C-alpha cells in the first residue's frame, strides 16, 4: 500500500511539473480517514517526507481523521463570536440597519459555507452556533440576555443554524433537479421511477434510501430527497422546475421560517 501511495503521488508531481505548477511540500499534509489507530505509511515527495496529521484545513473547512465536524464548528464559533463582540461595541454607535448588514457580511457566510457537508453534525455541536446567533440578534435589537430570541429572528428575517441547514439541502436538491450540478453528483440520487414502475401518487418523487440510524438520516443522501419530496407537495412549489434559482431561494427562505419543516 505504501508503494502505491508513493507511485501515484509521483505521477501527480509529474503532472504538476508538466503543467508548470509546483507543489508546496511544506503546506502538504496527509490524513488517514479512519477511527482506528492505524500506523500511517511513509509518504514522500522526492526527498521530503509528508507529515501525517489528525486534522487540517482544506478550502476553509477543517477536516479531521474521523470526519467529525466538531473542530470545524469550533472554528466557526470562534470566528462569529469575535464579530458578535464587535457588534456589541458598535450597537450604540451605528444604526440597527448597519448592525444587520455587518451580521450578514461577517457572520452569515460562515454559517452557510459548505453547510451541506458539516450541517448534519450532532445537535449539541450546532447548538453552540445557535447560542452565539442568539447573542448577536439580541445585540442588533438592543435586547437583554434574558429576552426571548425567536421573535427577534423573525423580525430581522434571519435564519437559525438549523434552518440554514434545511435551506442549503433544499437548494442543493433544486440544483440537482435543474441539472446545475456536475455529473459526478448524478449518481447520488434516484427517482422512484428508477426503482419501480408502479403507478402510485409519489411516482415522480425522489427515492429515499434506507438508513440504519437517526444520525445517517441527517446526511444529504437521505435528508435531501426527503426534504425536497415534502417541498414539492407545497402549493408554492408546484412550478419548481420553471423557477429561477433566485426565485426559488426567495420562496424557500420564507417557507423555512414557518413551522412547515418543524412537522416533518
């Protein structure tokens, strides 16, 4: 196995050189994705040995060897907590509209970015983000720490982290249905017409795979088809295939803020 790794890595380095690119070995890490304590192989590029790490950052997302997202969520919490502190210092110096703009510019992107990957984390981890969100909306609205936050989210038209997770999954499924995703994603989902030919009421719906645990039901492979099947039954989305992405987002944003998805 070690020989295969090094051979394939040599091919990659050769491709880099052929295309006048260079590999920064000092910033290159290896991760063995496993929950077991396996002895990592020796991976080299030329005379340089690649370091094995337990976690690293890739395109702004913190990956760990167990593919748990607690580390990434902690990074997100640190980022948005600092911005919330800035909002608190500015709340009596700038208008509420400006505070809301700062929230949307410096907090919301961290909650939305790659949420479809890490948004299925355990409730206890995502609750850390929600706690900071509550502090932020109370700051924007000049409320105390004991004031109920739910009406503030509604008034400011801000989605909670759990609503953002649903929102991102539905957008992903819309992009799949309208053929906006790369071909590699085509095999992720299937329609019920691909499974059986029975003329049932749900024949045009997506097929939801079987799951062995509640945790696996949060993955986009299950939650995506499940959510979009429910969404297609809503009267406001009967013409979903004719909608532009912008109009779909606007309708979805309004629906996510209602109790529609709570009962699913």
